[in-house]
């Protein structure tokens, strides 16, 4: 996380560094992202950069955290409008539709989600995944717990497994419409947003069916 020096920077200087770093990491990922490019675009020295963050990975994790907060805020606004107390399955389907559409409308968040999920560096990957997963679980776990307490799931449902499946599925649904080859079966990248949404509903039906309570 950023140092105290970073917190004392003028807002415009912080914004310049964040914009330069986000553009570089979104375009090249952590491994190939250049600190020299970030410094040049932000108008700061590399020495100053290391007064703001302990290292390159620290900066990368901070950017992933900020992107996660923006995405989470948008999703929580949608969640607040849905009927989770009585219809978890229907609400989750509507949330997944909002999720897919969100990344068509927010290329900056799409780029950072791709950078975080496709990163292969053994140092950066676990740190950035920990930051991102914390937000996923902080939102999803209360929804599943509410539904479970209301008796919406089939008896014996493994809710931890449901959460695990959602942690895999959500990044895939965000990226697959925009990255050729991630979804060769449903072909989410082979059509428009409506096609991607329809594919997401197909995937959700299969994922959620084992947990659905039969009245």
C-alpha cells in the first residue's frame, strides 16, 4: 500500500501517477510494465516513485485495489435494487447481466481486470488476487448467507463451493467477451453485448441449478 509520502502529495500529482501507472499496467501487465514509462508520463523521477510505493508490485496491487473499489461500488448499487431475500437465483442472473454490460461500458476497469487476472508473475499474482478476492467475497458472501438463512437453497448445498465457483466465473464473464480464445465453446467474444449476456445466462443456469431449491 502507498506510503505516508504518497498521502501527503497534492491531489493532482497523485492523479498523474495513478493515470500513468494504470495506462502502463493495463497495456503491458505487471511483468512488462515499465517504471521508466510511468515516471516519464507522470513527470516524476524514479526515486520519487519509490518514496510513494515500496516497490513495483506494491503499486500494482494498489491500482488493482482502486479498480476493485470502483467496480464494487457500481455492483453494490445494482445489488441494492434486487430482491435477494426471496429470489437469490433471479437476482444473481440480473446481477450477472449488469456485470457483463459494465465491462463493455468501462474499458479502464476491463483493462485492469484483465491485467489482474491474466498476470503470471509469481510475486504480483498472489498479492493482486488477494486484494481483488477480498472485494468479491465481501460482496458475495453476505448474499449467499442471506439466501441460505432464508431457505432458498437445496438441502445440503455447499455454499463455500458456490462462492468458489462464483470467484472463477465472474472474472471469466468480465473478460471472455473481449479476449478471443477464453471461451471457445459459447463464443462470448464472437458477438455483441447481447450475445455475451445470453451466454452469461446460459452459464449461470448451469452453475446455479444444483443449488436451486425444488418446491
